[in-house]
C-alpha cells in the first residue's frame, strides 16, 4: 500500500490500534497527524514514528476543529478514538452511558463531519471508522459500548450515501478481541483466553498491526471502488457461532488453540 503524497489523520492515534495505523501509514510514505488527548502524549508518539501531533479531544468540537485546521486538508481520516468499560445493564450509570457515547459515537460524528467539509472541495478522500464485532452482537456487560459501536454503522451507511457524489469513500473495520492495553489483563490470563479463543476459528486473539493493515487497505487506492462496507477483522469469531475448538486433538498452548491432527 502506498500513501506517498497523502495527508492522513488518526484520532486516538497515540496508543493501540490507532498507533499501529499511524505507524503503518507513516511507513507507507504518508504524512501522518496523530490526534489524541494531551494525557496520552500524542507528541511523543508522533516523534517516535516521524509523524506530527495535535492534542485534541473528540468530545470537544472546538478542539477537533482546531486540530484539523492545523493538519490541513486530509486525504485519509481514521476515526479511531474510543473507550470501553464494563457494567451490567442495571448497573450502567447515566454518566458511563453518556461518556461512552460522547467519545465513541458523537466524537465519530464530529470527526466525520469536519473531515467531509474539508474533503468535499477536493472531490476525493477516504474515511475509515473503527467499529467492532460488538456492532453486531450483544455481548453482556457492554451495553453502552455495544450501542455506540452499532451506531457507527448508521453513520457509515448514511455518510457513504451522502458523500459518494463527492468522491469521498467511507468504510469501517470491525475488530474482534485485539491485544491492546485495554485487553492486556485478559491476554495475560490463560484461564480467560483459553475459553474465549475456543470461539475464534483461528484459535487466537489479534494484534493491532493486523487491524491496521485492514484499515490501511480501506483507506488506500487499492479500495477505490469500496464504500459503505464493513471489514471484519476477528479471526473468524463471528463465523464460529457454536465454537471451533474442543476436539480431542485440540490443546491450548497458553496463547492459542492448536490442532495436532
């Protein structure tokens, strides 16, 4: 994938999947702008990969506008900023609900809207949303997160319809369980991931770089006739409704399931 001559913005780009996307685009020749909260040290992350940074909070429209003004007209925007947090339905507070939707859904709306305003005059551009496999299912104790990620698909489809006439494409990646700081504790506990990975066809979790490659593809010229779609990056989890692993020849090696036959 070639991003030479392309100006790219990555929200939530200082850590996890966002940082992997930033690194990938920079390595492919793109001029990368990392937008992230000041507490995440976006400038330090940017320096480490030869990128530039703006301290920005996607829940603050003025902050986001200012960052886009500094970055200039983008060719590619990766709408990646997001938060998680678990709570059963009955214990989900209004504060938790509002904060999750403010970052994951309203923040994405602001980012897409601001990016589109700048892309329209050029009649080109690509936007990639970081949605989730939770956009499609109802995993317990994640009602706020699930609702926010399902809502991203509404933004995706509507924006694809409205922005297509301007040559602007918008797509979404839907990662499954990926090794990031939010999931670090789970990956470090074989007792947790042994059971979870039974339901993933490839028998393991994913790495941020694997998600980044999918996002970069959708933003690249290789996907020039793709818009309004989702690319699931989950190792086959959604395809494995009743689980893949559990035969006598299967064993868990501490990080993934393997089959000896």
